């Protein structure tokens, strides 16, 4: 059976499963729509939380980022998993004990202000809509490659699927659908990783394969990879870092507190019966997430080795007895190249997987010197001698561009794995994108219907009408998210990092102060959220080329790129959080402290009073 047919069958079966679950678990009340009735088992919630969390960024992009960044890519693993530890230890149990449906509702009640709730809604919508752009883009990429449709058509199909199980099922339908999506995505990630690890190292566990020797040699896989990339003029894979030490630290911290502040993840802990279950489900989520996150470094490294190996075999680079990459002089002589150690590939002899991925636009080449070959090397190398030889041979720069987002999806094709494995990866990529999109849409819907419509505009709305408002706002959010996926704004290149930065700089400090500082008042919280959000968006937009005033370049206005101690815009969320805390405490000291009943409420949420099991109802 050909690949296209197998892919249609596997992806179609997964979609039918999701829709069937949604019909079975459709929401009939606001409690079921917002919080799945508060009756989800901790293990089930942990699995759903893992699917909610492991978005297209985790499934599709993370291994690609690690493949491109090498050692420095580890900051994503540390930041995202570390954020879950923060969430489990510092936020989830207390928020569950508070007993509300949403983050804005917690902020509004804790800071005794509908204004605070509205500001939290603005922060939530900004972070969630930014994050969802990446999910819709991931849906479009997977559909366009594996189902033979355009990226735009793929987004339309993704919208329809999410609409069917999110609008009718609410949080209840989304929860059980995400359990199925987790099973699909984790199998789709682990199965090809096991195959490839066996092929390269003979070890079935990718985590161990990463540190093993290549099959039939005494050369470690990472040593081989370092040799391959340095032969092409790139830096060593095992030593590359993401900028300065300060930037790596701040970037990791931003991802950590951004994870802990993402509203669609926090909402999952309102679906379990007790505070104990909230903490337990956070632990289970960590276990389920670890299955993918501990595999990602191996997938990134092995994919990079396979990618370079594909090109090298066609150029005359071969593996010597000691495991290093050596030039085959006969092939080089027949080809007539002056400069040989870097890779090039005859256009007509490029592998089939390259031709398939060229159609997506994520892999492309340009024959800059018109020699009928694709030169693949680092034309920005600091090795002046190698660069001079390349230029003397008539080469005019690297001619192959490989987007990091194809690393996971294309890896099974590069490794020549069976069609059913490739189809499974397609289903997994779609499951990852759709599961997170559904969680984000749920957060958006509840913020609009519950936190704005009910708590601000129409407090007397009936439960039936509130449920209707939730479904309508969900449908509108799906349309808006699809539009943003089809027409991403100019700053969308770093959408995932931006979403984490917004959550880190606006919502996380407010939640932390709401739980652990009984003296923090509404004026301080509101001022802090606005300050953190404003300074983060300003820094990010300035670097993304957004012009607020005609003829004014804000990058120059703030002193150049990464002008704040060399910190990149993707890492700036932690700095925004610091601004949030400082402004909040300064304003708090200048205004009166919260009412006594609010201070007592904070103490009651944080400190149990004689009961081992708190149901969160009081």
C-alpha cells in the first residue's frame, strides 16, 4: 500500500476516534464545559495535561531546535520541564483549593476587582492567541506534506475537527480526547526514534543510544556527529550554546515561569476532585511528558546525522575505519571539484524525500553558481582558509535551506522507515497541534464567557445562556485562530517563545503574589500585570521590526539588537516578570492594603486548617 493511502487511513482513524470521544463526553452543564465536572482521575488528567502541554512546538519543533542548536538546545528541556515542577509545587494545589474555573476568575476574586480580572483576560488572550498561531501553522505543515493538500486547506480541516470536539464537548470532551491524542503522539514519537536508534547504534532505547557507539565501530554517535558538522564548517554539536551564559539562564527562567503561568495548562488542575489530586496529576503529567522530552535530544542528534549523511553519501564523503568522515578521492576526481571536504549534491540525484518536502517550502535550494549541484556547507564559517577554497572553486554560498520544523516529520523518510511509521508520525504531529489548540481555545472561551460575560457584563446570566455564550465564543476563537494561522502577523516568527514571555511577564507574578503575599492589593497587581506585559511586548516588537511611529526604528531607539545586557527577545519574559514584581510592590506600598477578609482568604488557601483532604468548595 502506498504512503499516501496509509497516511489517509491512519490520520482518518485518529480523527474518527477524537470525534467519537467528543460525542460520548459532550458537556451538558457549565461545570462540565469549564472543568469537566471536577471529576477527572489524576492519571487521566496527567495524560490529558501532557497532551495539552506537548504542542506542535514540542512534537515538531523542539527536536529540530535541538538539532540546529546542539548543546544549547537543552535550555528548552530544562525550561519547559522545570516549569512543570514550579507548577506542581507552587501553583496547582493552591489554585485547586481556591476552587475557581479560570485564572482570571482567581485573579479577580483574590484582588477583589473586576478590573484585575479584565486585565488578566487581556493578558490571557494575548498569550493564547499568540501561542495558537504556531499550532495552526503546525497543522498546515503536517497536512500539506502528508495529505497532499495546501497548507491553507490543512488549517481549514484542522479548524473543523477542533470545532466538532471542542465546541460540543467543552473541557469534558477535550479532556478525554486529549488522552487519546497523547497515546497517538507518544507512539508517533517513540516508534521511529526506536527504529532509528537501532539502525544507528543497535540500542533500542534512544536515550541510551545517544551516548552509545555507532553500530560496527568504536566511535560514539556524538563524536561522529561532531566530525560530520565540523567537516561542513559548522560548530561542534556538543559545545554550541545559545548566546551568552546570562542569556541562556534568563531564557531558561523565562520558559520555566512562562510554563507555570500558561492559563490553558493551569485550567487542567481545576478538573480534578481534590487538592491532593491536583498535585498528583501534576506528577503524572511530568512522567508522561518525560517520555517525549528525554527522547527529544536523541531524535535531534540522530536526525541531524541522518540528514548530513544523506548529502554526504552523494558527494564523496565516506566513513573511514576510525569512524571519521573522509573524502573518497576517486569520486572527487571524477567530479572535478577543487574544493572537496564540504558536501554538494547533484540536483537530479537528490533523494525522493527532498523532492516531497520541497513542495511544502520548508526545504528549498538555490543553485547560486549554476553548476547543477546543491552546495551544502556553512558559508558563514570562521575558517577563512576553507571559505577561500570554496570561493576559489566557484561556490557562492550555501544553497540548501532546511527548516528546523521538518526534522521530526521528515526523519522517518530520511531513515527509509516503513510507510506505516511515516503515517503514524503524521498523525502524531496533528494530534500534538490539535490537542494544544483545543486547550488554548478552551482557555479563550472561558475567559470571554465566564470572566467577561458573566462576571463583568451580565452577572445574572442563566447557566444555559452562559453555556451558549461559551460555545459561541469558542466558535469565534476557532475562526480567529484559523485566520491568524492563515495570515500570521509580522512578529510570528517566534510565536511560541513570545507566548511564554507574555505569560511569564504578566500572569505568573500576579498568581504568585496572589497566593503567597496576603498584603498585595489590587492596585499593585493591576499595575504589575500592565507593566510586565507592556515592557515585554515593546522589547519583542522592537526586535521584530514593528514600527509604532512612521520612520522610527525602535531597535535603534533601544540601543540596537539585544541591547538589554545581550538578552534576546525570546528570553525577555523573565525580565518582564521582574518589572512586574517591582512595579507591583512599589504601587502596593503607596496604596492601602487589602481588606481583612481577603487576607484571611489567602491564609486559608495557603494553610490547611485541620483537614487532610480539601475539596476546594469553600
